[in-house]
C-alpha cells in the first residue's frame, strides 16, 4: 500500500481515474495501491512521486519530508558558522539567552 497516495491525490483534486490515465494504468490499480498491500513497480512509484513533487520515501510513508527538493534548499554553513554553532550548543541556557538578546540588539542597530 502506498500510504500517502490517497492524501496527495485528494490534495491535488485528482480522481483515481484521472491519476490512472496520467500513469497509463487502470483505476483498479490505483485503488489497489491505496487500499491493499499491492504496490507498483519502482518506475511507477517514481512517476507518482514526480506527479505530486514528493519523494518516494514520503509517498510510501518512510519519511515526513514531503518536498522533493527539500534537501537542496538547505543552507550550507561556512566553517566559521559551524564552529559557532558547536560552541553555542555547549553554553548553558542562561548564557544562550543572553547571547540571543545581545545579537538581537546588535541587529536592530545595523
């Protein structure tokens, strides 16, 4: 069973029949994918994921990351930023809060 297929299909306003036509399969197969342990081949899974712009992992319920390119949108940290974060995590909570306040006040002035 493709765990998130029915949800994705309804979010996009697609009927089982319309999705079947897009995949060149039958409405009965879409029903089976949604309601029974029957699963499509990997090529069909990839096509379905492409239609909904999600990862195959999200489609089959192995991930909560829905967006296909979510990892591509991640920020790449510099070495200095990584070092600052590592140091930050070692600070006690009260010092972290003081640092937050300091950074906020500096940012307001800039």
